[in-house]
């Protein structure tokens, strides 16, 4: 099924993990995709692989989520490269573990820049294009927006902010044909997870209280499939939701 045939999609954080799985899934369903990432080489290699295997247009783009000007320029660059812009997936993210009273303010700011401010800047620049075509935005929030994660105050704050902004934009633009939704993954097997091993000093009882009820993490491909649903016409009357894909982590 080619739900995205003739559609152009921008995905941030697309060189690996959820972003790459999303770009691959949407390309499989016919989308032309722009893969934006701080790892420009990785994004370009991933784009080349998508072109070779899926036969759609795909471009890798250098993207620094901490740079407001770069964020603002990205949607226009993607539109120029693909010849259109119908969907934006804000997937770039970072995680930093710290006891809150020991958290480096500079690292707190960095997490918010990448996880929250970049979503604002990219979405703000994309919205004029999306309003013209009735496009939509899918933001990758987190189960951390719905339940506290110990030693991750910055991450929780950033992802809760993404969820609040998603709902605000959804309400603002619902009658203008633009939908805005969020996905709240729990534990996902990604490079971000592997790089962000829980510190040895952490109280694992607190950390494990957030374990999935199913006993297994999600895969990036499962999150990509959720994005594909929300970004497609199948979800034409769905806006402002927080779709949890977390193995029951936040169910109670």
C-alpha cells in the first residue's frame, strides 16, 4: 500500500534509530524523504540506501538542532530538494542522566534546545508550507512526558514541552487543515538508548519502576509504523493526540 505516493516528508534525527526507521517506512509507502541529522554522512548514506532499495527520491541533509537558524532554514531546504513538503516528523533528540541537584545548567539547556526548541523552530518554519497543502506534523515525544523518569529532569521537561506544544498547535490549526500529533515511545532499542546507559550510581529500583508491562522494548520500526499511521490519510480526523507505544509502561 502506497499511502504516501506523491508526498514529500522531512524527518529530523534520521541518520539512525526512530528517525531512520520512520524515513524507511514512509519511503516504502511511496514518500520522497529528506533525512536531516547532525551526522550528515550517516544521513546521506541512509538516503542513498533508500533510493537504491525503494526507488523514491531521498536526500540526506546536515542539520544542527541546537542552531535556531539552521532549524528555521531546514523546511525550506527540504521543500527545494524534494519539490514539496507535506509532512514533518520531528524526531531528533538527546538524553542526559543526572541527579537534578547536580545537573549542569548548560546540559539542561542543551537537552531543551535539541528536544524542544528545535521542534518549535522547525514547525514554525514548516507551517506556512503545510497550510498550503493541508499537511501535518508528527512529533516524537516520550513516555517521559507522561510519567516521571528519575535522573532525567531535562529530558522529561523537554518531552512534556513537546507534548504541550503539539496540543496547542493541533487546536490552533485544526480548522485550517493541518493536523499535529505526537507519539510517546517508551523504551526503544536505538543508538540513543545504547549511548545513554543508566549510570552505575542510579537507584535501579526507581528506574525499573518504569519498565514495560510487556517485558520487552519497542523497535524503531514499530515507532515508524505508528508515525506512518498518524501522518497518513487513515488518520485524517486525528489531531492533538499523544499515542503511547510503550508496552503498557504508563498504563498504571
